[in-house]
C-alpha cells in the first residue's frame, strides 16, 4: 500500500515538477510569475490532439510541430504583450499574464468546445508493469522516465551549453550580462520559448494521465505553484524536488486520511512553507535592498 | 485652487457644493432607475443585470481597498464571496435568521477568514502573495464542495424572502441592494480619508517607510484583508438572492480574476473607478455571453464559428474580450477608466492650452 502510493505519487509529482520547472525558468530570469503557464500548455496539447486525431500525423512529427507551436506562442506573447509594458509593477505583470490566460482559455473553448476528449498517446493508460509486487501503470512509468530525462537534459543545458550559461548570467545580473555581449532581449524570448516547451510536455503527460478539456490545467497550475514554493521559486532542482514531494505527500494524504480533501494539501503546503521558509527548500535566501 | 485649511476639510465627504449637488442628483437617478428600466429596457438592461452590477461593484470596492490602496494582491476573492453567500443562505435556511442579521454575520465570518489569510500575507510580497491567495480561493470552494453541510456539489437553494408579508421581487431586491451599496461606498470613501486609509496608502507606497513612521504593519495589513473580505462577504450574501441558487462550482478561479479585472479596468486607488469597472465588465460579460443575439456581429460570428470554430463554445468570446481588455488596460492606461477621466478633466480645465 505505502510503496504503491509513493510510486503513483511520484508519477503525478513528476508532472507537477515539470510545470513548476517551466514557471521557475521564467521567474528566475525575468521575475514574472506566469499565470498563463497552464493555459499555454493546454493549447499546445490541443494542437497535438488535433494533429494526432484529425490529421493523423505520426507521433514524432506531431510532437515536433507542437513544440514549434509552443515556441511561437511564447515568443509572440513575450514580444507583443510583455515587452510593451513600460516599467510595469508586479500587479501589472500578473494582470498581463492573467489576461493572456483568459484569452487562451477563451480561444480553446471557442475552437474545440467544452467536450472532454482523450489524447491519443503511444503509451496505454490501462496496462501496467509489475515490479516485484509493485504495480505501476505503463503511463505512470513512462511519465516518470520522460520527466527525469527532460530534467537531466535541462540540467546539462544550463550547465554546459553556451546559451544555458548566458541565461544564467542574465538571471544574475542583467546589466553585467549585457556588457559582456549577451543579447539579453533575445535571452528573454528564449527563456519563454524553453519554458513553453517544458510546459507543453507537462500538458501532454497530464492529458494522457487524465482527460483533455479546457479547464484541465486549473488544478495542476496551483500544484505547480505549490511545488515551486516548496522547492524554491528560484531553483530548478528545488522545483523538481518540490513537485516530487508534493505528489507523494498528496497521494499519501489521499490514501490514509481523506480522498476528497486531497487538493487542500497543496494550499496547506504553500501556506506552511511561506510561513516557515519563504525562499523554499533549496533556494538561497536573499534580501532585497530598499 | 483648492487648498486645505484644516483637517476637517480634508476628511469631509463632499469636497465642494458641485460634488454634493451631483451626488444628490445621482442618488435620485438611482432611485427612479428601476421604474425606467422596467418600462423601457434600455440597452436590453433588466433589473437582474442592474442588481448583479451593484453586487459586483460592492466586491470591487472592497477589493480595491486591498489592491489599490494597500498594495496587496488578492486572487482569492471568489473564496470570500462564496463564504458570504453560503453563510447567509445557511443562516436563513437552517436557523431562520432575518436577512438584516444574517448579512452582517456573513460579512464578519468572511472578514474573519480574511484576517486569517492576512496573517501569512504579512510575510509575503507580490507574486508569493498572489500564489497564497490563489490557493486560498481554490481551497475554500473545494472544501465547500465536499461538505454535505453546505449542500455538497448540488449547492443550495436561496430561500424566498418576504417583506411585510409579501414575497420580495427583483424591484425590492434592487432597493435593498442599492441602499447597502450606497452605504458601503460612503463607508469606503470615508475610510480612505481617515487615519486608517492614510496608513493603507503609506503601506502601499513603501511598507518599510510606513513602519518607520510608526504605522503598525501587522495591524493594518490584516485589517485591510479583513475589510476587503467583509465587502466580498456582504456582496456574496446579496448575490445568493439575486441568483436564487448557489453552488460551489460557480465560485471558481475565473471569478476571482474577474473581480481583479474590474478593479484594474476601473482604476486602482479610487472608489469611483471600481464602480465603473464593475459596471462595464458585468455589462460586457452579460452581452457577450449571448453574442449571437447582437445584431450584425452576431450572425457573422455564428457563421464564422460554424466554419472554423465550434458553435458550442461561442460564449467563450466573452472570455477572450475580457482578457484582451485586461492586457490593453495595463499596457496603455494603467490607471484604468478613472485615469482616463482624470486626464479628460485636466484637459478641459486647462483648455485651450
């Protein structure tokens, strides 16, 4: 029972972790909290759905096209809306991302209607593997694998590639980065594109685990925030750890305490964490000068 | 031009006789409005829509005390709204309280929760506060949904109220709601002009400076949350009777965002702004929900939807327009409708220069 709950919790947690990572990538670089993250992932997933179901595109090509769409969407938003705001306040930025969220949600609702659909995914969500008595459904197993691989690639990217290092430099000190010849504006667009791609993967996995409909990302969005807060909004490994922890804690709570109040856990974790250690588990605390 | 000579001039409700006269005219207009609307239905308005606008205006004024004056962000006002609605209905249904007692109790229950939410908010700023309040709003509706006491998933039927032995109709609700709304507007205007309001504004501009000046941050920040939640609670209680039926599904995240949008579109840091914002956004929402009925644009959009989009989701155009308005307001007129009004006024004052 316990092991079972932990394993399935980890698989769901991996999806939360991906959303949290997508948010953290943006928050770290530009201090924008992206409330449109969920809906950006959702519209990408719907594009994948249309390609797979309506146009019968083979899966790898559909994946590539979805990524392309995710990149274009994010860069469009960054260029057309976010960059136009002249010295915006925190509230202003939040309102812009919220507005974009509503535009996307309305668009998806208009285009695809409110029906629930199933994303045709190459891995079945009925069959299961059996590891020495631990039963794990195929979809959970592959979700875990895909997320781990993606996290590892992101780690390598930020550690060893020139672009990744340039992004880290921009995070730390924008002015100094610009002096060193980094085009920070490009870096911002690129950050959004990268985050949108990670979000699209998360969206597809969540749709494959459950159903595909316009409000599907509402709950995972809150869970993503909770994971980010748990691990630290400025730390990528923190977000990954936070997601995994949240998934497991939530599942254990659902298994042993109460299933119907499972989604309260995320909020409780947010509040507790913000009261005890606002910077999160893995992020360094820093105090801003006045 | 208008120099304040003593403290009492600063805190008085009407700055000049012109404003006093216009306010009285506006109140008379509000008093005869329902008769006019019932007879002619201008712009397709009905008393139901006007009532809805008024309730939204109450919530928006309250939210603006928090967002516009104190500088804290709340994305969980649908939670307070739901608390107010459910408390009122349950008090009247289960224990048959009269409305005039149940409503203030609902307000205070809601403000108690606001106070509790305000406590962690003391340590949080900007984005983190947004996350915490977002979580609060979503959690409250989840809890309500899973408790049988609140009617569970099915929701509750608001009881029929009686006034002097006759059942209340829309027009009676209109006067009740409007009187409460006017009182609460005056309350908000007064609050901002007093010591408390000035403390709020000081916290918004710089909380560290405010603390150094002797403003008790703990007290005033939680107070701002409590006051704001009180307005939302009262609004929620009235909302239950306009709709006649409440279920937890309707108090979702989009509702919180809508309230925030009303405040931002109307104008942060003013009392009249949110009222304008609530009027505009509610009216637009109602009109756009039934966009296919609008002449000229409607049929064109229906054919367009049939060809490229889905006809079932045509009401989602309202959400798109909402989102676009929010973005454009922040980009081009950060002070909202109120900022536009101030600019127009200034232009005519100094005309022709």
